[in-house]
């Protein structure tokens, strides 16, 4: 998409409006004007924790992963430093944050 965005010429709007140039290239005007925002450090930390948890517990569904992440981030822990510190409950296979 970024290569198509570069083809639009802002200086020739008299001959072809930006709307018409976007139509000819098959992109929407919102795509042309959109500037991507980089991910925050907090979002990157959460994504890393999700990846590490998924590698450690590939059998967890989204509900177990969500509750496990909640325990890690509410308690201020980071998954890579404390992933083995969580006590394991025999019924759930991990510590149940709701109990």
C-alpha cells in the first residue's frame, strides 16, 4: 500500500484530485491519509508475554491466556522473569486467578 500512496501527486490536484487519483489506484482516501502509529512499549511487553506464554503453554485457550496475563501484569510481574514462579493448581494446570 505504501508504494501506491507514493504514486499520488499532491501538486497536480487541478488536473486530478486526490480522490480521483485514489480511485484510479484502487485505494481509499483514508488509506492515503493514514499514518501508522508505532506500538507502545506497554503493548510490545504484552505481546512478548503472550508469545512466551503460548510457547510455554500451547494448549491454553484464549481464556486461560487472558487470566494468566492478568495475573502477570496486575501483580507487576514480567512473564520472562517470573514464568516459573506461578504455583500450579492440579485442577486447572496453572494458578487460578479467580479463586
